[in-house]
């Protein structure tokens, strides 16, 4: 009945659950949930998803309870994606599942962790590929066996990559709309920038407040993408969002007080990685074939707090460590 309802109510451009390309391993269908609803639920119940609450978004160990974490960022992306998908009569369940899984592979300490693993791990490292590896292989030891459409959206959300479904393409813009605006919010809270520091033309086009900017971006995506075979934005709004993003790179992402501890975090993760490559017997679970791959999987899956504790365990004499 749910699948039939999708055919009646969703746009002809939407990805229908009943037309999914299926899973890596065939399995019986649920009697009460579509395949995309099951994928969403599997991600929410995974350990990788729960660990996002203790992973840095931008600010390392901030002094305050209201700064974003990787988990709250993920939830904001999911909310924006669902709003856009609902308005365009696309598949909300698919969009939500991709949004909830898109950052599962992010490292501790935000992009600093991703940067250092990309430098030292043979073959490099990217969080979207690691997210796919988590849902395909690592979670539960055999992966979550998600549908092709969710996996495609998770892999192809960043940069110039393009998802195959419109729901996957929503995540690219929802992700950017979320982080550009909540990073502004956090930077203002940290007194790194003030609202009046934002480019005046961007404020005139997008709005003065966090909610005004999100509202402008969401409505513009809906209007520009209506009955179109793509998810897009108007040139004016896209340019304003890109200018805001570039402003954040100049004032927050590089060289600001928010980044003063990143060098220490990078050194910590590099030391942990190399130590685990040399001592693979420490890693949990059965021995892995490639110690570099096993060390990368383990380090990238750590929360900020666990990484600090493990560093103390391996590199700080026991008598010097503070009680946990």
C-alpha cells in the first residue's frame, strides 16, 4: 500500500521505493516499511550514527553546549532535505536516509582529521568513501546492506560528484545550506565574527538571520527545481551562498581562533594511525589483512574524546595520566 501510494502521490521524477535497484545482498522485504524507510532506520540504529554526537563539526572542544556537532549537523541536513523533497513531491524517505548517512565516515576533529588521514593513508582518505565503506562493510561486521539509491547518494554528495537520483542531489545543496549557515551561527556565538561582518549584498539577498537565510535558500531551491530534472538554485542566490562560503573560509575555517588546536589534533591522529599500523594486534576484532586499512578504519571511526583517551593510553606514561 505504501509503494502504491508513492506512485499516486509522488512526482514522475521521484525515485519510487518499488523501483529500487535493490541491495548488495537480496533479503525479504518488510511488511510495514518501504526499502528506503528500512535504510533510514538501520542508519539511525547504527553505532556509527551514535558516535557522530561526539565528533567535531568546526569547533574543537568548544566551551558551550550549543555548538554544532557532526550529529546535529546531520539532523539539520535531514530536516532541510525533507522539506525540499516534500515540496517537490520527491521521495522524503530516500532523501532522509541519504542525509542521515552522508557523514557517517567523518573523522574525529572535523576536517582536520580527514585532512591528515588523506595525507598519510596509502590511497588517500575521503569521508564520503568512508561513509560508504561503513554501510557496506564495517557496521555490524557485514555492513547495513542498504539500497543502491541510498548508497549512491551517500557516496556522491560532496564536491563535483553527482548523485543519480534527485533525492541524492537534494543532499548536496541541503548539506551546504546547513553548514554555511550553522557555521556562521557558531562563529558569531564564539565571537570570531559578528553578523555585520557578513557581506552586505549577501545579507540583502539571503537575509539577516539564520532562519531567514535558511528559508530563502530552501524556497529558492524549490522554485528553481520545480518540475525540472535537476536540483538547482537561481544564479543570484547560488552566488550569494557561494560568497558566504568563501567568507567563512577566509574568516573562520582557516587561521581563526576556532582552528588554533587543529595542528595538535592532526599530530595526535597521525601518531595514533602509525602506532596502530605497527601494532595491529591492539585493534578489536579478527586480524585484518591490511594493517594500514585497519588502522584507518579504526582511527576514522573514533570520537574526539576516545581519540584523546587512546592517545594518552599509548603515548603518556600511566603514572602521568589524569583519572578518566
